[in-house]
C-alpha cells in the first residue's frame, strides 16, 4: 500500500506528534506488507528557529530515515502526492491535505492529537481562568471562545481560529476513519467513524528489569517532563512542593523541559533551593539517565492532554505516575497511578506526601504501571491496529 503520512510538524522539531509519526512511519515501512511510506511535512530540514529543541536532538539524522520525507511542498506538489497515494493519513486535522483528499476523492484518515475540531485553540483550556475548558465551543458559547484567545493572539486571529474550527470539523467528518488515542477524546470530539487506537511507546533499555523507586534509604525524587507552558500546570506542582518544603520534608524535584515560562518558574522555585533542579530540554537518548532514581513522575496538566505520552513512557520505565484528573490521563493511568483534581495543589501535595511516607508505594504501583503499559501501549499493538484500519478503509 502506498501511504502518504502528512504531519504539519516533524523532526528536527521535537514533540509528541512528531514522535508518534516517526514510530508509525518507521513501523509501516518495515512491516511484512512492505508498505511504501512518504512523510510530508511543512517543517524544513533545518528550521531557522526551534520552538522546543535544537536540530541536533532529532533521534534520526536529517535525510537518514527509512522512509521518504518531503518537506514544504506547494499545493500543486501536495496534490500530486495525494493523487498517487492509496491512502492519506493526516496527523492532526490539517486543512490542506484534508481538503485536497476530498477534492481528489481519495480515502483518508485523520489521527487526532488535539481538540482542534471541538476547540479553537485545540487545548480545551480556558485562558481567562487558567483552567480546563468545560466545552464552550461544542455548547455554542462562541463568545467565550473569542474571549479565551483574544488576550494571547488578538481579536482578529481569535476570530479566524473560531471560523476555521467548523471547517476542520466538516472535513474531518468526511474522513474514512477518525482515529483517537483515547476513548475519552472520541467522546469529546464526537466525530463520524471514530476508532480508538492507543499510542505506542518503545521499551526503555531496562524494561525487563524495572528500577526501584529512588533510593530506598535516600531522598525521594519526583520529576516533571514537558513543555513549560501554563497548560502543563508546573505552577501547581511548585505550589505543592512549597507545602512539603514548609513541613520540613526532604525531597528532590527534577523539571525537564523548556518553554516561555522557564524564567518565571525558576524565580518562583528559588526559595526551594537545591530541592528543585531545572534540566531544560533533555534529548531522548539521555532520558533514562536523568530518570534513574526517580520515584514518581508528576503530570499536573490543566488542559491539552489527549493521551499523555509522558505518562505512558514513564509507566514503561516502571515509574509511578501522579496525574491530574483530565480524562485522557485517567484513561492511560487506570488504577496504576495516583490521581488528583486538576489545579489543586493541596491534593497534589497529599499524593506526594503518600510517596514520601511510604516509598514502597512507588515500587508497587510502578511495577503495575509497567505491566499495564506493556499490555496496552506497545508499538507493535499500535502498528497492528493501524494496519487493520487501513485495510478496512481500503475495502
């Protein structure tokens, strides 16, 4: 099968969608069916600026992928690629490839990595209150959507985002399949022909021998990994850490990631001294070393999570995960982690306190998390489900 895999963003810019597209394209190209895979992206080989990482952090050197990569094609070139494909897979509801696929009467599937067809900013995050959005767009409270994005992008762009949302939705509803990484997202987006396929995460080097939590006789260490933006809830994590610090608790907190809030968060965490360490962006091949000895990984997200790749990767490393009660994270973690109400620093502090009081809790739940991830979130399972869906669509 000749598959065109379209992703607006791809390496060398890093991110969850890019990691997924890389694993999917690599797996499809190496499958027994010998699929022909072409990744089409708007990302140049060497972007002038990098929003989340340096080009050197790409897990595969430029132009060394086991599949074809076409960068920044014009509409005419994209039209030719779509016409030649047996199936078009759009990673995220990008307008151009969906519209051209409809015009070409080409079968296409859309894999949703956000909420762009049910929320203008795609995050289900309400900026004015810095809290999870209750679903203003789907409830037709469009004035709330305008108010949400107006401060950050201005009225004109906010209006444009709002007007494009129903267009994306109309096009996505014409896809042969709308693939969701969680059943929760399928319930939120409410699109035609939805199918749930969990993302797959590769096994870490020590997957067959889960590490114990932190140093059983030393300082318990927590970690956060993600982009430093308001939706990730790092301020809530620091507020919880401040409570533990005030109680005289001994602990360490590693914060991995970069973003526009880095300086403000460092300033906010200054009074915690050496209990908090900011690592900045950590390349994939260095993650295992940084996470060595970590008892629990905290995901205090306030919005924007449709799967929780960091949670699944942490579970594969046999780390206990502590997550906010966003629907996608709850679905991924199941009963193998600790859950607290989003934005509630007191409740998060209580979860962290449980780990400090009983270090064996992290080991017990970490082993359960590893078993759950191996069963539900393997790359092989993800690839098999995609291939099966492709053949259903082809028939």
